[in-house]
């Protein structure tokens, strides 16, 4: 099984593998620019070469690029959807260029209705696939949301509705975030809960399209809609739920990425990944 963290790229994208080594990662997630800015940096051929060389010399087998926080492909405002499309395209291009295994993003929110939000998400993402298909066909990965503030894609049913409308399905995949699922109302604390979740996902989308799992405990309770991650075993999901998740045979080939709170001390931060490895008998 592959485990890792969202790691820093301070000093250059290739620096991600320095932190990855310290954190015993076999999979990582990164930003390719500031997550709070619309402008996307240019990545030189030299930096791409450095990144690929650094990965080759590391234990990292999977790289996931996470989008900036700003794009909203479901927005009721056409201007924001168009701006979001450009941002998603620019970052997807970088993800493909560095050889990432996927480009992860949220579907955003819609102030008018969820139905309209789903329709706008489908239209925006279909266009994103068209714009990147020929030159930069990186896997486009939708992440489930926590559900606050008219967010789109916080239920498996809503993700399934978006999936149904996507034309070029081979271009798309999914990341499920455990904290987001739990606070949106999907219980994960028993073996039965995990089985029900995976059965529903398989029926509406297909488990072959589940590319990554963001594995985070939840600071707040079931259905709270409060997206605050907690360290593994220190939140409302608890160790037992994660044990059932990690030992489910249907997930043995899915990489797990931690986005848990960090102390700034890499030796202290290792505790989460070591807990996961121990529970999975890795």
C-alpha cells in the first residue's frame, strides 16, 4: 500500500521529495503554485527535469497535484466559471508536464441550487477535458466536499450525477476525503459503514475510478459540515474506523494521502503515517 502527505514545494517543485523522504512517503500531494492566487507560475524545462530526476531517486510512486483553492466550476456566475476553467487548465498542464498521476480539484459551490451547480460542473469539466485532451491528458480527479455553504459534490449521489454527465470518462477519476465524508453525513466508524460506502460508490460510479483517498480524522461531528481535519485517532472518526478502511481488500491498491495538521517538526509529524502503516500491516 502507498501512503504519504501533502508536502511542501518551497524552493522548487523538486524539493517536495526532500520532505517526502523525511516523512517516509511512497505517495505525495503538492500544489504547483500559491493556492490563494489566480496567477499560475511558469515551470521551466529545467525544473521539470529536476522534478522527474528527484522522483526517480525517491521512494515516491504516486504524485497528486492539488488545485488552488479559488476555482469554482459550479458557480452561478459565468465569469467565475470561465476564470476557473482557465486556472484548472493551466494547473492541469503543469501536472501533466511533471508526470503527475492526477490533478485533484473540488467542484465548488452554487448559490442558486445544487441542480444548477451539478449542471455547471458537468459543463465546465467536459470543457476542461476537451481543452487538455490532446496535449496534456492528465487524469482529472474530482474530490468530494464537506457540504457547507451550498457546496457541490458532498454526497456520493451528487458525485454520481456529475459522473453520469461527463462525456470522456476515461479522463476522470475521484478522490474521497474521509473528513469531508464524515462531516457531510457519511458515517465511517464501523465495518458496515465502510462496506455501505464502497458499495454505493461502486454502484453509482465504479470503484475502478477511485484514484486516491485523503485520509484525515475529523475535528467535528458526523454531519456537522465543518471541514476541520484532525490527526489520525484524535478526531470524531477514530482509530477503529480507519482500521476498517485500511484493511478493506477493495482499497488495497488505492494510495492514501494525509492532510492532517502538521507541527512543523517532521519527526513529530511522522506519527500519522506510522499509525496508518501499522494498522494496515504494511
